[in-house]
C-alpha cells in the first residue's frame, strides 16, 4: 500500500479527517466537525472585532509599505481559535508567534511532493525535512495537549463551548447511546489530531486566499468593487453578513481569486475503494488518484483567457452571479471541504471591510507582487508589500 511518510507523522497514522482513508469512523468524525461548525461557526460575534482589529492594524501603517501577510494570518488564526478553543491571541502574544511558526514549518515540509513521500524507506536516513517536521509537530502537540487538558478540566457537561468541548463530549458515553454512535473510537489521539487539523486547515487556506486576492487587486483596479460597496453599504456603517447577497461583484472577485490560484492545486490524494472508472479510464481498487484542480481552473476549453484575472466571468450580462461547472475550489463529493461556508463567510467579511475602509497600492519603486507563488501542500504567494491608503469615513 502507498505510504505517506510526512502526513502519517502529522496525523499519527491517519487519526484526522483530511488525510485519513474513508471509513465509518472517518465519516462520524467528519460529521462531528461539521455540526460543531454549525453550532459555533456562523454566529461568532467575535468575528466583527477580529475584522476591525485587522483593518486598524493595516490602516495604522502610517503610509509605510507593509507586508499584509502576518496581520492577515493573525486575524484568520483568531477566527479559528475562537471556534476550536474559545480563545483569541493579542498581537504580541508569544504563543501566537509559536503557532504561526509551527504552521509555516509544517506547510514547508509536509507532502511537498518530495522523495520522502514516494520512497518511504528514506525515512530511516537522517533528513533535514523530517527533522524540521518532527520539531514543528512536537511544538504543536505540546500546545494542543495543554489546551485539551484545560478544556477537560473546565468543561460543563451538555454545554460545549467550542469544537474541542464537542469532541471531548462525544468521547464520553451518554445515556442510551449505542456503541456504534459517535463516540466510538474517538480516542484522545483522534481529538488532538482533529482539533489540530481543523486549526491548521482553517488558518492556512483562508489566509492564503486573502493574500492572493490582495496581490491580484494591487495589479487590478479596485474601483469597481469599492463603487459597489459604496452604493450598497456606504461608509457610515460596517459591512454585515446580510449585505452579501447585494454584493455580487465582490463575490466574483473572491471566486476569481479562488479560481486563478487554487489553494490546493492537486487536492488531497484520494484512493479508489473499488475497481471503477473515470472518464472511461479503468481505475483499479487501491489506486491513488490526484485531481488536477489547477488544470481544471485553467482549461482554455472552459475559461476564456484563463491566465487573466477577470472577475466578470462570474457574472452574466445583467450583473447576476453565475457559477461555471468547472469551478471547484473546495473540491466536490463526500470529501468536499468541511469548512467551505465558514471560509466563504470569512473571505466576505474580511475583504468587504478591508476594501470599504482602505485601498491597496503598489509602493513607489517596488516591484509588483509575484503571481507565481510557492507550490507545496498549499499554493502560497511569496511575501509582498503594499501601501495602505485609508478611505474617508462617514459617507453614506
Ligand atoms: C478539505 C479547500 C477552508 C477544513 C478541503 C479540500 C479543498 C479545500 C480543495 C480537499 C478536497 C479533496 O481533496 O477532495 C479549501 C479552501 C478554503 C478552505 C479553498 C478557504 C478558502 C477550510 C476551513 C476549514 C477547512 C476554514 C476548517 C476550519 C477542511 C477539512 C478538509 C478540507 C477538515 C478535509 C475534508 C475531508 O477529507 O473529508 N478544503 N478549504 N477548510 N478542508 Fe478546506
Ligand atoms: C496546514 C498546516 C497545519 O499545521 C497542518 C495542516 C492540516 C490540514 C491541511 C493544512 C495543513 C493545509 C491545507 C489542507 C489541510 C487539510 C485540507 C486542506 C491540505 C498542512 C486543503 C486545502 O486541502
């Protein structure tokens, strides 16, 4: 069987959701995460405060060129932190720096298509990649084990505060629940791996997407999206989730960002559970299948001038939304992203508030952001700098 050395280390041999093979246990764990997002996700009142602090931090750059990366990552980390652990980090919290550091280290070393994932026997040789990965994983594990212990000690039965509480609660047998029900097989290892993964997936994907969109917006005029925001919301109040249906152009900018630079260009490797076929090609049971999302999102048969950033392709000639069938940034089917609606809400609130309150320009003399990026488990933009120009407040 195909062995994934780095992802096995990351997930204690598949005790997570994304990298674990299909099984009834995987299904019940995925369901737990999904329902806890519905419980704690959409109503998170902290989200607005987090959005406001990101805007203030960027606006406070006082005309100097800034790299938006660290501020965006911190904001997105705090959203997921609220959901998973009911806590947020202040800007200079050393633990936040630790989290951002171990996440970066994992993104740099995990499943990078390196030889280790193809020749698992290389594991026996010393390797800088494996050393770094192990070190990041141990920082992550120490931090999460402490959170798990704190939660176990302080949680109130029947009143989960966050995803970690919901997972701990599902571990404990309740009343008449049969052994087949959710808690079965949910060990402490599973709880830790599921929480760690939700945390990591939630941070890296959303912050990467926001940064890609900002990088493209520096190349592309921002006036149309700001005009739409001014007409629908004005500048006298903050943007709310209920404004989203009235802001189709903003949505099309987000979609175009997700299309042109898919966070996950070849998705996560899938395994055929039985002999089957795709597009007439026979697929033997057990075959690893990689979906080339990059190719789907850049296929000239489906996209006119696929390498150009053209948000209008997601609107019809009346300005109403259209979603082409070859647009699948969150995947599809049983393994579709569990965080899609949370991610969509975050992308909307962050982008709309940023563009309502400020414009992003290229600093004088600086090269425009590189649009090639760095390929790994996620396709990330290289760091870039922008000038933040505050927009006047108070206009309706
Ligand atoms: C899976 C994209 C945000 C959690 C995936 C997959 C993609 C994806 C393409 C894999 C589908 C496959 O291999 O078939 C994205 C994008 C996001 C985003 C583009 C943001 C812009 C999030 C967030 C969370 C999350 C916010 C959680 C807080 C997960 C998990 C899986 C997953 C747990 C594994 C699902 C499974 O295997 O059943 N995501 N994601 N994602 N995503 Fe996301
Ligand atoms: C990000 C770094 C974290 O420390 C660990 C982690 C867990 C889940 C991974 C995520 C990383 C990268 C993005 C992934 C996500 C699962 C689903 C998501 C691969 C490595 C995507 C886009 O497919």
